[in-house]
């Protein structure tokens, strides 16, 4: 058995290695582009008159992060988890709130991990490791919570047991 096949059999790792995770990564990349574009537009055009310059970043950056997060939510809902029909029936504001919480959790995790790992290795390598770990955690939170489908519970009653236990003669 190849290593990739073995890893796919592990419950958590298997989920992360599926095609859906690649879509999640592509959406994350598009969010990075949106973030950078909105940050640039905010700094150079929308908030150009805000003084001092350091204050301008305090206004542009939250707008850029917000726009990127909304972009990622829309694309993840429409593309990454488009097959989760039941998850689409969840109220969109509830789902958006869950997505924002998952995103902020991932951001905090990335920050903390980078700070801790950077004690031992170069900060760039530490940040790359933290980004990968935070992406996997963010993916799993969204897969299991934000875009999850409710599992229908089947109550086993004596009637159901009788219906399914008769033996054909």
C-alpha cells in the first residue's frame, strides 16, 4: 500500500487530502488576491486622505480582510461545498457567521503557531508551517461545521426490528 493511500484511510487526514481541499486552497488563493487588491485600493484611493498614513492602514486592512473573507465564503459555498445540498438550506447569515468564526480561529492559530515555532526556526519557515496547519484546521472546521449536512438519526423501535428481522422461508 502506497503512503498516499494509507494517509487517505486516516479519518482526518483522508478528508483533508481529498479534491475538496484543493478547491478550498484555490478559493483561499483567490481570497489572497482580493485581499491584496482591496488593500491597495484602500491605501491608494479610497482612504488616501486619511491622516496620518499609519491610520490609513488601520482602515484599509480590516476592509481588505472582510472582502476577502466574504469572497472566500461565497466561493466555498458555491464551489467547494456545492454538493452539500442540505447545508445550503442553513440560513446564510448563520453559515456566514460560522465561516467568519472558523476563519478567525485559523488566523489566531496561524499567528500563535508562527510566534511559537519562530523561536526555534526562521520566521518565514515557521509562518509557512503555520499557514499549512491553519489551512487544514480551517478546512476541517468548515467541512465538519459550517458546510456540514445534518445526519438523519434513525430511531430503532420494536416495530422496525420486527419489520427487518423476519426470515423468508
